[in-house]
C-alpha cells in the first residue's frame, strides 16, 4: 500500500494548474481533494457534472467568492474570483475529471516591516474546516471518488513572508518563514467521513506552518 504522506507521494501531488492560472504576488494556499492513492476515478456523467458544478461554485478558498465560470479551461472546469486588470485571479477551484478537485488562493496579506507579505493564521484554515463536511465530502460523493479521499495541501510563494500569531502572553508578532523556504508541503490527510480522528489529523497538518515559522507555542486561534 502506498503511503500518502511519503515525500514521493507529496511530490506527485504538485499543483499543475498553478502554472497556467495566473495569480497575483503573495503567499498562496493550494489544496487538492483526491481519490484514494493509486486509484483513478471514472469519467463523469452529465448529471454528476451538474451536481458538482452546484457545489464547486459554493467553494470559498480562503473565504474568497468564486464569481466566474470557465467550463472549457485547458486545465479543466474552472471557477475563479473576479480577475484584476492583468487577468490574475485571487482564488480558483478546478474540477479535473476522474482526478478530483483542486482549489487555491492568494492569502490576504500586508506589510509588517521588514516582511513584505504577512498574513494571519485562519485565513484559509477556518474556511477549509467549515467546508469539509458541507462541500468537500459531498463533492467526493458526487464525483464518486474512490475512498478514502485524501486532502493534500501546500503553501507556495513564501519568500519574504511571515505569519502573524498571538503569543501566550497575548501580544501579536510576526513569525518569518526561514530564509530560502519557498513552499511547505503539509502532511496528507485521509478524509474517512471526517470523524474526530480525521479532524485532528487535519488540524495537526495545518499546525505544521506555525511550527515551521517558529510559532509552535503560539495559540492556534483559528480553532
């Protein structure tokens, strides 16, 4: 049996659409909802695709509304936020037939000197935790993805970024990502009905970002 948390499997989950879906500068959160490792899903019927569309348009990566639909994008069926003047989108969700769902967002960030892009934990974690049961698991069922489905997440374009966390003493401070770190691949999470164990595994995976930034003792207030 293949281990979904192994480095080899993590590398296989690289986000291919990011290369052709233009996004503005700043740290990015990417997430894939995939079938069981090593098992491909089947082609979609017209009814499945229609049901999936109704769920996809409700997804809110990092809380961002997906206002526009491009059914024939080269990467798949695409929902995305309103493009800026350069055609870049802040967030998207992508349906790949038989391969699950991919979504991504540029995290809302601001300048916290000397860091060009600082963001607050919770910007992507809270929307994700809210949407697992209401949208992601129903999507997996509609798409008939072979169980157990897996969530794979990466944070990308992290150069010059920091996260803001509240210490146990109550003060907020910037925790920069280590110099040279451009991305973080989080441990894969098996979604087996999203029971208590699955939720704990997801939270533990999300906590890896704070640990990498040296904020392991800070309160995970997105919970």
